[in-house]
């Protein structure tokens, strides 16, 4: 007679474990580490915009000559964004974040040694791989360490760190460029994320959801959950039932089914035009102001103000969306971005510099508010089975707009000066407003009785 089989271990559902209980100090620390990675991303990503006016003068090149080098960085960002998920799924979210930060930090340091536009372009492409990979990797870490009821807020707070990093880059460039020059700007600016990458190696744990998929690493997951005040029995097995049930994706064709075709096309257009406007500012705003006669340090303050406004715009727009739904706030912000940019064409840059800088801050408020919160609209428009595909496709079209900005910005500044540049920003944001008006499935206003928990659940449906 054979011996009776040992009873099967009951699996611990990691999704239920993470969503239940308090948002612990360790989880908040991980979200802070991920957010700081995005600060470094925005910081290094925008250093080139502050250096372009100095390099144009020092090397005697035109704005058009510089456009391919800027475009190379944006192409790298697009490839990095597309490949980050594959890397994270194979090697882990932790190493995807760490690798991204170290890649763009080391490449930025190397730009300090460049002696040609070709060299800058190659290094910007490499840096772009890391910059593009950092945002999706870090937001994934944030999502997978945060309970569902807090997830939307945590992800929004992470994304808003891009303009925050750009704002810090402006302050940093204002001190370094006039005294130490552009080579020191890239050397010191690259060393900061390299040092932070080393901190992440020590401090950043692997995602619990990633560990749950690998039985060989279940002991590591058990120790992590104990640190998160969620102890499990010795030898526990793990599953992620809800995510595994919804893993099958419908692919790109599903984006055009079930009445989603209009929303998909409208979101693609909105992302394309919005990132065209935003990256035209990131890459060319200091150059435009310098060409109009402002000192390099003052010209750099225009982009700093743009990012400063963007931080507050993104946060306030996110709050407004939870209260009023997304249609009204996003249409107001995109239209506000258009009106602000076109209104600034009537401001004399030399005699009304303060008014211009304030206006650029307001334009950044509207443009970045629109850009940051459109991700939430994507999450609402698409069901779980195609949400990642829908968001990734919209971002891919947005990256095409960013790449176009490298050439469009140079062309309009050369041919139309500051007026043509501001008209470009205004028309792009006006197009965003039209595209968003065509979206049918906007986020509805939150019913008072639903509470905060309902908001988080709705965002994760």
C-alpha cells in the first residue's frame, strides 16, 4: 500500500497581501527611491538644453547642425522605453532601474570629453537608452510596491518628478555653466546619477510581484514581506492570481475594437502634439531666449520656470481630475497652454524679461499638467487586457513628436525667431485640446460616496 500524498501547500496570493494592510515605511521608501530615480532622469535629460547655446557659440555651429544630436538622444529614449519592459521582465525591476540610472549617468559624464557633434550625438543616444528606460521601470516599481488604493497617487507623484528634475537641472546649470563651463556641467551632472545608482544597488529591493513568479526566489520574497510587516509561514508558496488571470493581451488590433478606435487615434494625436510642444521646450527654450539677446544664465531660467510650473500643474490637474473628471481639466490645461504661448508672442523679450519668464512658467504649468495626466486617461480608456499596449502605443507616438521637435525647434527659431517658436508651442497645444475633446471615454468625476479607495480601484480596473 502506497503512502498518502503530502497535502499541497496553500499558495499565498501576493496581490492580496500587498493590497491589504498599511502602506508601510519600507514601501514608501521604495516609492521615494523610484521617484528620485525619475528626478535624476529629468535632471540628466534636460542638461543638454542648457548647454546648447554655449556649444553653438563655442564651436561655431548652427542650430540646424545641432538638431541631429538632439534627435539621437530622443531616438535613444524611444528605444529605451520600448526595451525597458522586456529587460525588467527578464532580469527584474530592480536591475532595470539601476541599469537605466547608471547608463545615462555614465554616458552623460562621457559627453564632457566629446569634441564633435557626432560624438555628442552618439553619447546622447546611449544616455537616451537609460533615460527612456528609467520612467517605465521606476513607475513599475512604484505600482508593484503600492497598495491599489494608493497606486494612482503614487504613480502620478513619480511621473511629476520629470519636470522637478528639469527644474533642478536649471538651477544647477545656472551655477555651473558661467563658472566652470559646459564640460563640467556634464561631468558633474553625470556623476550625480552614477553615485545614486550605487546607492540603489544597496537600498532598492526587488519587486514582490516579480519574485512571486520565480519559485527559486520565494525565500527572498518571504524575507522581503517580513520587512514589510507582512510575515508569511515558513516555506510558503506564492501566486498572483488576479494578474495571472488577466495577463493575456489583445494586442494592437484590440485598441480599435469595442468602440475604442476614435479614442485610440485621438490619444495618439494628443500624445504626439503634446510631446512635440514639451520637448521643443526641453531642447530649445534656452537657445531661443539666448538667440533673442538674453544672457545664457537668464535664458536658462526660462526652462527652469517652465519646469517649475509643470510640477505644480501636474499635481493640481491630478487633484482636479479626481474631483471633476478628466475632460474639463485636460481641455482647460491644453487650451491654456495654447493661449499662453500665443499671448507671449506680444511680449518684448529684452524689456519685459520678467513677464516672459512668468509666462513661460504658466505655459509649463499647462503643458506638463496635460502631459502627466494623459497617462491616467489611457489607463481609464483601455481595459486591463490591453492597457499596457494602449499606453505604450500612445507613448510611442508621443516619442515621434519629441523626435520631430529636435528639427522643428531649430527650423522655427532660425526662420521665425522667438515669435515662430512660441507659435509652434501654441499651435501644438491647440491641437492637443482638439484631440482630447474627441476622446469619448474620459475619466468621470468621483462620486463623493465612493471615497479614496474607490478611486484607486477604478484606476486599476
